[in-house]
C-alpha cells in the first residue's frame, strides 16, 4: 500500500486507482457510477446564485477543522450571504507529490461529512498531482450553486441611514487558531476556529428580519474590511461602538500580546448583518436563539455618508477611523 501521493497518481492507471480507491469512496460517491465530463441536474424555481472559491490554508489541519471542512463552509457561506439556499458544489483537488494519504483521507472525509450535514450535493470535480514543493500539500478549488427565494434582495449596496449593524458572534477565533497552530503559540492554544456553515443561521435571521439589507461573512480582513466594503458600496458611513464588539478572552489576550486589532482578524463562522432599525431586536433575538449565533450583538448603526466610511467610538470616549487592513495580517488563513 502506497502511503504518499506519487506523480504517477496524476494520470492513467495511477489516477484511476487514486479516484476509485480513495477520493470517490471518501467523498461518498458511487465508485461504480460512470465518470462523466459534467454533472446534469435540475434547478428548483428561483434565481440562481453562483460562487467560486479557493483554499490554500496552512496548516492543513487546525483546531476546529481542516482544509476540507473549510472548503465546504467557505463556499456555502458565500452563497448564504446573498440569501441563497445552497444546492450543489464542485470540488477540485491539487495534490502535491509526497502528501500523506491518511491526511488526504481525513480531509476528504471531513469535506464529505460537512457537505452531507448541510445537504449539499458534491456534483463534480477534478484532481491534479503536481511536483513536490509546488502545492504545499493540498489546494482545493470549489464552485457553488444556490437558489435565492423570491423576494430576497440582499446586497452590500443596500445599507441605509438608521439601519442597525449586527455581528453574528464573537470575532477573531479562526485567525488566532490558525496563527497559534502555525507558529506553535502556546499562549493562544485555547483558540478554536469558528469555521461553520452559516446558511441555517441566515435563514433564522431572515425569518425574523425579512427586510435584512446586507450580509457579509467576515473572512479575510475581518470585520474591518467587511464594514468598509458595505459603507463604500452603500455610499454611507458606519459607526460602531468598541464596547459592543464581542471579542473572546483568548482573542483579546493574543491580539494584545501580538499588537493585532481584533477587527482585522479573520473569521470563518461570523458575518456582519445590516437590518432596518425596526427589525433589529427581532434579528438579534433570532441570532442568539441559534447555536451558531449565541454571542451575537448589535454593534452600531448606519449614518449618512461622512468623511470616513467606518468610525468606532472607543472605550475611553474617543472616536477613531476603522480602516481596511493594509495587508493580509495572517496569510493563508483560508
């Protein structure tokens, strides 16, 4: 039994053995089914949402997940942020020569379990093998299709003055968990990634606040980047309060030690929502009643466009600009 990926797995008989012996069984596919060049399926009534994503995280396994789980959550969440119900995914793998096959099995199993739990079909995919040193273990590329029910109009351009700004839970856990795992930071080892599929949380929110304006998952660049994107797209200013932003103790202590701003740290299971003022309390209650939104908070409001897109009232009574992070603080977090 070969224990690592070989270049011979990239084509011919080797590729067939890899697909039939490992990839298809671990993904729950029927190895006896014909491998067509494209998936064919019917779409339910509604508008179609379509997204694409790539995953290059290091390390491949981290507290709270791995690159397989992350690839499903990231794609499903991109669909959910437009109010779409996820339907099908494609999964393409780039595998590096020398990759441990048991690690590959764990990643694929996690990916398949997450997709099954969400009820999303892994409809098609592709596998390539590259030379040692060319892919850092595993790269995963996905596409996702979802259906947007009639009547939903969710966009980063929809925020209006007097709307309320909510965050769906405590921030910064994914970025700190990745950093701690990558660098061996014992003082931050209690951080566990918030990586999760958020579509059911979004459905709970929309049931309580059907006129929700904007949704955006706070991944790369964290909440700071997302708030700026919404403010700029909506031609508005967003004002938040520092003391309202939920920051877990493990994130606060690690960020303070490392000189990081929790607003800049990536998340994989948190989103920013903009809702009308009259629906804000119902929205908050709905989020908090869901397992994935128990730490949700109203953190600010939308105002008419001012000089700066995003402002924060600090805990000492001042006001500071919340800017887009100048660069990726923690590269390879997804």
